[in-house]
C-alpha cells in the first residue's frame, strides 16, 4: 500500500463523512421546510449513521501513520545494516500506529456498529409506531411542500453528489487494505436512495397522488429497523466467525443489503463472497454447492410450472361464487360452487366472494357505537363525533301551515344486505358498499326531512324501517348494484344531546297532562256512577234536565214525573236521597199526626178529671226531673240542721223544695 493510496483513503473517508453529514443536514432542513414525517424519517436515518464515518476517518489516519512508521522502520533497518545508527531502537517501538489500528478494529469498530445498529433499530420502531396514525382519515392532514419543484430539485442534487462520492468510495474499497470503505459507501448510498425516493414521492404528489409520499413515512422507519437489526446480527456473528491469518477483516457495519446498492452488477459474486466470509472457507467451490447450482434452475422451473398449474384450478365452496378476469376484463358469468378450470396466471385470475353472507353498513350515526354506554338521549354513546340531519319542526307540515321550520335529529340506522348479482356488484363500483351507504344516506335524508320531528320521535319510528328498506332497495336497483336489502332497522331517533333535557321536560309535561285528563275522566265516571248508577244513566238524566229547563211551567208535570221515575230506577245516590226524603216525610207526617191526636186525648182527659190530670202530670214531671238528680236523705229538723257542701262538685245544691199544687 503506497503513499498515494493511503492519502486517497484518508481523503475518501473525509469526503464520505462530509457527504453523509451534508446529505443528512439537507434532509433535516427539508423536513423543517415541508413538515412531512417522511423527510424527518430520512433525516434521522442518515444522521444516525455518522458514527461509522468517524471510525473510518480515524482508522484511515492511523493507517497513514502506520505507513509512515513502516517507511521509518525500513530506513532504520537499512541504516542498521550499514552500521550508521547512533541509538539502538527495536522494531516494536516503531509499530505504535499499527497497534492502534488493531485496537480500533477490535474495539472501536464494534462500538460504532452497535451504536449505529441500536440507533437505527430504536428510531425505526419509534417512527414506525408514530407513522401508523398517518394513514386513514389522518392522511389528509399530512403537509405537502409549498414548492414541489424546488424540493424535488434539492433532493435530486443531493442524490447526485452523494452517488458520485459513494461510487468513488466503492471503487477505492477494491484496493488492498481499503475494503473497510465499502461499508461507508453503503451507508452513503442508503442516504442517496432516501433522497431519490423522496424526490419521486414529491414528484408523484405533484399529480395529486400523495399516497406514495405518505407511505414513505412508514417504509423508511421499517427499513431503518431492518438494517439496524442486520447490523447487530452481523456484529454478533462476527464474534464467532473463524479468522484466517493475513485475511483483511470486513467491517461489521458493512451491510450486505446496502452492498447491493453500491455494486448491483456483482449480486451473485457478493452473495458467494458473503457465504464464504461467514463460513471462513471457500464453501462455494465444494461439490454440494456445485450440485445445488446445477439443480437450482430445473427445480425453479418445476416450481414455476406447479404454481402455474395450480393457478388454473378454481375451487368454489357452496356459499361462494367466483369471478374470472381475463387480462383484467371481467367475465360476464360467475363460476358456481364446485371445481372449475381457467387459463393460468397472468392470463386469467379469479376472485371468490361469499355471496350468502349478510353484510352490513351504517347510515347516519352508529357504526362506532360504544357498547359500554346505554343509548340514551342525554349521553354520548358513540366513540366519534355525532352527526345530525335536518327534519321538519313540529307543525311545519300541512296545507294550512304558514310557518316552516327545521330541527336537528340524530339517526342510527343499520342496513343489512346480501349479494344478488356478483358481476353487477363488482362492476358497479370499486367500493360498492360505500355506494350503498351513500344511497342509503341520501334516502334517509329525504325521508327525515319529509317527516315532522314529533312523528319521528314517536309513532313514525316503528314504520320508518320498512319504508326506508323499500326506498334504499329501489335506489340500489336503479344504480345496478346487484344487492338485496334484507333489513333496515332504526336503532334510534333522538334530538341533540344538548337539548335532550328540554325534550324530556316537554314529554313529562305531556305525560302529566294526559295523566290529569285520565284522572278527571276517572273522577267523572266515578261521580256519575255514584250519583246515577252509571255514566250512561247520568247522561240521560242530564239530557232530560236540560230539556225540562227549556219547557214552560205548565208543561213540566209529566216530564218531571218521568224524570223522577228515571232517577229512582237508576239506583244511585240521587235515588237513595229521594227514598230517604220520602221516608223522612212520612215519619214526620205520622209523628205530627200522633202528636195532634195525643193532644186531643189529653184535652179530653182533662175535661173528665181536671184535678187528677194535674196531679198525674205533676208526678210525671217530678219523676222526670228527679230521674238523674242526686238525692239526700236528711234525718233532722231543718231549723237546727247544718249543711256542709263541697262546692267543687256541680249540682250539689239542695234547690227549692217542690210544693205540690193545690
């Protein structure tokens, strides 16, 4: 290894390190400019691979020092042979740089490999996890460059410069002693590939197709993780690889995958070299490898023939049908259940579809119902934001309506369908399920807008499903979707959650109103039945009273008699009161008649014996008066008698003595 080659190696390592850093810096700058996650992934992938370049710069510098030491040792040996030396110096004192080269290869190279491998693996997994959320609905939120032409130009310029340096290093690595630079050229070529892919992604995005650029946000981290895993595995295998004396070691960060980018023309040679390097001897020259090489092509051809033969067979199960595409054109008649044959791939391809399975789409809201929450008006029971439709407000539909109004309502409607005509189903659209969903939402919007709010929240809900089924089926037939709508169910009609409480209060008020009306009707029936025996009898009596009040006084006699008879026959409280009144009348009448008759008899008795009558009446009155009075028996004369009374008690006075009448 001459001096010019050593200097070229040092310069190549420095150029590669500067190019790697420049490409990474350019990617980072474009990432800040565009804000796209794919640019950030490429920047981290390029900058994380800078550690091997530091190792290569230091290693090539030490190799240059080792070359200078070798020249000094040759000069010293020559002078020693001529006897012109002043000091005795051993050969080991002049090989310090060579020992440092060995230490770098044993210690620094594994450290750089492990550091880069771990960085790629960790960053790749982290960025891939984040990139999972960039697809689907969030893909539309990913930013694009404001000036795609400038972005593409910068990527292309960086790719050209990096490719020139990488190819220079790849050629330099073929020189003896510089094979370690092959790993650096692979790292630099990886950065070049990132620039090329991003330039293509931005170019395709300029045609309003940003999907490939968005996909790089996930692909680049996955590639980074795979390369990091390969680098760590290579380093582990390097510890157990057999070594031969004098063999130049291959850098452990020299990726076999990236080696295909630097030397694509030597793919087979690189593969043989990698196999021989791992086994430690020329395994590709053994008889087994040669036999495998001779039999590989026939075996590959036989495998291709078997695969093509299997592609001619189509097995359709009883619940399925199969569509056959000939050069991309759909066959008009699907294949039925059983064993069928077709032309081999790629002339004809087949697709089996389960036509008996009932499929389901959701219109309105409801595809992401939260099973842990009940479906109530005043709680959010969907995972996503609820959507609402316009419906006619209360009293807005009718011939005499002057004021029109609209309200918001949420609808949750599952639509279940099956495939009737598979060919029509596939030819109708790239996504026939979405077409059916859009048709269903159109018919649902028309239906909801044509009905009043109270009707949908009340009795109209029970008939809405059948009506929507007919309308959606008619729309699907008109669009030639080839489906049969099996069931349309209205899971819920309800107003916005913010107004649910007001609706509930209105419903409660209506319920209280109805309850009050029913209570009044019950009281009416109860009172009429109590008064007249039955509501019908009471109504008849009221009608007669109304008629009676309209007649003059001289014409009321017969009707009053008939009315009284009707009341008596009803058996209610009115009849009972009339009966009690009559009983009281006859009782008073007979009592007064008895009193009059008794008085007549008393007068007659007085006329016959006046004195006897008076004494008899006096004794009767005396008896009645003393019946309840307290009586005292006094055994003394009244003049000398002393009476002590307890005035706390009432009615203890002696009173006035009764004097019998004369």
